[in-house]
C-alpha cells in the first residue's frame, strides 16, 4: 500500500471518495478507513504504524485534530484535508496551526482530490512510474479544458 486515507468520521466519506477517485485514476494503491483522534486514539496510533504506507491523508471536520494526531505518530508525510460545514474555518485553522515539529501539509477545503494529487507528487519522488502517470493525468485534464472551451464556444457564441 502507498496511501492510507483516514477519515475522522463516516460523515467525511464524500471527501475521501474524491481522493480515492484520483488515486484509482493514477493506479496508486490505497486504503480508506475511519478512526477518531478523540474516540479511538489507540486505533489511530496503530494505523500510523503501518510500514506499508508512504503517505497519509487525514480528513477531518469540526475539531480537526486527526491530521495532527496522525503526524504526531508517524514520520511519513501527512496531508490534512479540512472539511467545511457549519463550523467552516475551524477545521482549516486547526490543521494549519500545528506546533513546531508536527508538520501537516494542508490542501483546500473539502479537496480530497488535491490531497491525492499531492500524495502522488510525493510518491513520484520514490516511484518514477507514478510521476509518468501523473504527467499523463494532467495532460488529460488540460485536454478536457480545450474540449470544454470548444463546446461552450460552439453553443454560446453568436457571430452576425
């Protein structure tokens, strides 16, 4: 396994699914599970000890302690995904205010997909084939923009 996605609760599943989709598109091994930094701290610590993981993605809203707890229990890269909702900025602020010595990378609110892309970039340092797939993924995304532009221009351009 290369990437482990840990959700703070099942309510974070939709954001986790965004990460899984990108990891599948890039053919990167992954696993997703649920573990609470507060309710199951022992389980969270055990998950961080998995020797087969290269990068962790921690998705958490509300208190958003999960990314910091994961980072406290591993020396591997941790990417925190803040979840917006009723508390909005609280999860973002919780993740970006890690104390010295506990680094957590942070991507945009609800951006499980960006977390997966950052994980792929990290993995590409070790696995050249992932870097190649990442280049192809980005090229495909670029081509989609051109196709979308063409479609929009066809339908919404009027020339007399």
